[in-house]
C-alpha cells in the first residue's frame, strides 16, 4: 500500500510503498477514504509538538473509511461498513488502564503521532475506535469529525458548557475555530464574536452565524462595545499564543470563563492578579475529545442540524500531501480543512 511517511523534523515527506497491514486480535484494518491535514500534523513535523514515539510514522488522525479486515477477536463489525475513526488508544500501562478504566487512560497514544495514521491506503486501529458513519455523511466530512469538529465540540459543549443565551467570543477562526462558531450557534449562544487577522476568515465566521467579527487590533474594545460594556460569558483561544489568550481573557465579563484550546510552547501570562481575582475569571484547558462525541456529531450532521458542507476546502491525492501541508502552513486559500483522498 502507499503511505505518506514523516521521517524526522525538517525532512521532506515521502510516499512509500509498504506491505498491506493485517489486524491484531482486537484490531481492524480500515481502507482509508479520506483524512484531514491538521495544524497538529504541522506541529509534529516542525518539532513543536513533543512526541513519545520517534519517527518514522505515517501521519493522519482525522480519518474515515470502510472496514476492510477484522481481527480474530472483533465482534459487532462487518467488512464494508462505513466508519469514522476515534484517533486514540489506551496505553495499557498507566494506573487507570491497569485498573481496567482504559477510557480514563492517563497517557493515551495518538493515531498518526504515536502509531501509524491514515495518510495511507490502509490504517490499523483498535475496534474500539470505530464509529459508524451514516450514509448521509460524505467520507470527507466524516473524516474531519475527528478532531477538526470534535475538539471544538468538546470545548464548547462539555468543557465550556455554553448554554442558551450565553455571550461567546471565539479567537482564531481556522479549522477548529470555524466549527466552534457553528457549534456555539447550535448550542443556543445569544451572541457570538469572532476574531481573526484574515478578512476571509472573519467573513466566513459571519456567514456561519457569528454576530460580529473583528481583527485582533481593537477586538476587546469592539466586543465590549457590542455587549453593552460587559464583555462575554465565554471566550475561546484556538491559537495558543499568549497575545491571543490575553485578549480572550480581557474580553470576558465578570465571572467569565476562558477556554484554552490552541497549543504552543509559550508560557501563559494572565496579567495582573488583582484583575483576574476581582473579575472572578476562570481559565480552563481543553484537549481533544471523546469517542462518543463523534457519535453525537454524526447525529447532528446526518439530521442536518450541523451543516459542514463548507468545511472541505480542497481534496488532494496522497502524493500531494506535502503540498497540502504547505497550503495549511501558509494559509494559502484560507483553508478550513484540506483532505487527502487516497
Ligand atoms: Zn487534527
Ligand atoms: Zn493508560
């Protein structure tokens, strides 16, 4: 089979011919139909995302496909079924795993980072990571449910618990932030502000349900002006830069909560402690998503409640993976998601 290989920081991606994989007892081979290119992939390749397992590895953690082969111990699945993939598996070594609570694993392994991912014709995953993909959902959209939609879904719905009427500000309208705007909207947010330096991203946010959009310069003042001077109840940092986090916190009303989703190696600075305390600010980190979030999202998309028809910016063959990575890195064409289709 063909597979895109990441062999080391600063080295070009290679497309290699590898042996077709076979499943272990509790594993499934999935014929990949689509797999997203994500900022996390860029972070792995430039070394800013620390990895436990050194390369080479096949990237790709936002995938969908068709069940191609079942391990000897797998029940409840048949070849030919359409699936999306939860992108993690338990370590089987941490205290939680050893006590049988693998769903609470303290050190889960990530598909496409710690084990071979889906920028390939086939991928091997634990049967427990499969999620049924309804016929109404295309493989391209099914692929990006993992991470690109599920990570903001977790942040908005489970971590921030955005409720009906809440005022929300989303900082960083890339792949994840775009979907955060949509999910805040269907969660019943009463006001949504979007902040991004790119005019095209701001335009997209307005088209998907944001009530206002601002460039970073003057964003806090604009959000305060639009909320009668109060600020928002919930803000999201989808960038992971301190300059953005500061703005996300400064845009909060009293008792507001800021959700940190974007990641970088930068140290977090929160400004004067007196302001943080007096305004009773809450700062919460949010990372990844749960497998059942994919099932919830599949329902929301299949029933038309969540429209992801504008989320696939381009589809590329495996051989063009490096070009897709470059397009995301330079934001060429301001992509929401570029998807590889083997
Ligand atoms: Zn991702
Ligand atoms: Zn574990």
